[in-house]
């Protein structure tokens, strides 16, 4: 799905910085102010690229309700796609659409069953913003774990609250791991909401960091083998209207030779 990259100094500098921080701490927050200028520079390298984060964001307006909420909630919408990526590669290869599965070890609320979600639309994958995020994540995680072939899952999450929807839970399962190697969580858009604070804890459940993904392209990366993550509920600023929190999640898991597997929740 991703273009063959033409590396430039700003992108290489960002990749190196993010990889070093992730290796050191097991997590990081990369605010939009750090990501967006590099995205614009990357786009400027080709006359065929335009900064189209807003175009990518429109694909969150067509998500289907999540029918597999163990708590009976109707506050989450999503779409799903599965990819593979070769070690050292810079592009994703979309796999046939398949169910999403997590064991109850990693998701006590919704795990233990195959969950069939609507597929991500091709138009979202064709945006330059998605291509850039692919290249960025593959570069960072490939630096941290070289010579690894990846199983990658993409999730579009929309959490809703207000307008008659009481609960707005980005991570209804609470503080958790996803059962993968690395997770990238990218804010797409927030509208009429506050709160939704991301918390990072070590495996002994001691808090390491707390921050809010608020602006478009704010990004959090975590080493899922080293830390737990979770997000507090969102609250509608105007309770009479529906507020939304739109997030892109990409999970990376070492790809077994004979089959694909992986898991994710929304941060």
C-alpha cells in the first residue's frame, strides 16, 4: 500500500529519534508539531503528493457499529484491515479480509471469539497520509526489531459520547496489553469531547506517563511487550450533541511462517 520511499534528512532524523526513544523507554508521545512538518516535507519531495490528512479523516465518517461489545455498549464504530510486510521493507501488502481475534488473556471483555468487522475502504489506504504513516512505523519498528517479517492490523476507531450515548470508553477493557510487539496510535480528529487521557504503565502497573492525544497526527508508540496502556473515558463538551474521538491504530506482530495472528484495542 505504501510507495517505495525516497528518504530525506528530516524523515531519517525523525525515524532515528523515535526509534531511540522507543527502545529506551518502551513508549513515546510524538506530538503533531513533531510529525506534521516532516509529513509536509515528505509530500514536497514529489509533485504527486499532497498533505491530505483531512482526506484520510473523512473515512472515519463511514464506520459501522461495533457489534461485538461484551458490555453491550453502542459507543464504538470501527473498520479493520490486515497486511503483511517483509523485513526491511517500506510497504504493506494487504491480505484477504479476515476476522480479528484476541485471546481472553489480552482482552477479557471482547476476547475469545472471532470478530468480523467491515473492511477498511481502499480510498483510505490510497491517501498520502496513510502511506507516510506506514513508512514511518515500518522504519521505527524495523529499527527496533530488524530482520522481522510483520503481521500488521489496521483499525479505524470512532468512540462516541453525548446525544443520548452515555458511555464513551476508548479502552473498555481497562489497562492492558494487546498481545503484539508494537502498537502505533494516531489521533485523526476529536470533536465536541474532552478527557480521554492516555496512561502508560510498566508491567508492575506503575504509571510511567499520562498524556492526551488531542491534535490530528498526535502519535503514541508503545512496545507492547514492555508496557500496559489505557485511556480514560471521553466526555461530551455539549452533552446534547454527539462528540467523537477518531483514532487510527496499527499493530505490528512478528509474522509466523504458516499463519497470521494478532490483536488490538483502541487507545
